[in-house]
C-alpha cells in the first residue's frame, strides 16, 4: 500500500498524524487516540473545543517522529498502522531490505549489544528479564541491505571489544554505528 511521504516535509498536521496512528478518518476516533504524552509534545491542552482548534495544527515532523516512537512498538498496534507510520514518517522513498532492524542495546554496566530483530523493544525486554541487567538505552535502524549482513559488518568493526557473543565491553554510541553502516539507513529510535 502506498502512503503519503511526510519524511521530507518539515511539518505534518495533527489530523494527518492521527490518521497514520489510526488509519481512520473518523474524527471521534482520531480525538480518542491521542495520548497525554502526545498532547504534551504537541503543546496542546485538552479542553472544550480543543479538537476543532488544533486538528490542522502543524507539528514539526521530528516531533511527530518522537511521538510515533512512543506507540509504534506497543503490543496491539496493527501491522498496517506500523507500516503506514514507518513509511510515511521515517522511510519516505527509502525502502528497507527486509522487516528486521539492526539494534544497539546498552545495559546498566555500559556493555553494548548489536543484534537483529523484527521487534527490538520486545527483544530488549526479553534480554533484560533473562540477564538481570537493566537495558538503559535502545536504538534501532532500518537498513537498505540485509540486516544480518549489516550486523555481521558491525560485529567485525567492534571485534576488539567483544566479551561474549553479540555483547561488547565498551559503550558503543549510536553515531558510531551510523558512521559504519555501509548502506542507506533510517534511525527509528
């Protein structure tokens, strides 16, 4: 399915953003699907007449991306909503190779993990539960090449710091990853 490309625009209106989040044009549904976090990010106060006053409010696309990151990997979000949001706000004309992301996790000890997952947020929660160490930061990228090929390339670049499997002793910064990824990519979070 083809979606409007907001990724290269500077702004998106509130109703356009909520359409991506709901895939509905029903105003009651749009109004009901804005979180307190989104209201705060968009500097909107929910009071009588708030929808009519703000539905065409222009929101900076970077702020809309930040808001989208808060819901895009939550359980219960449909595949269609996720696809519409990723394609419209993040990818634009960019088309990732597959549905997997390359991710970087950083735990409470400052150790970093580079891996591949369809759902990096759930993967981080599983690793946190299994290891007993809190995951403090998570970043992930959609890549134009195979996510597994990129992961392997990154592992080779950081091999001196490898402590076990996909874990590395040093804290790897997201921009270090972006400097090494040898193809087009989009940072999702």
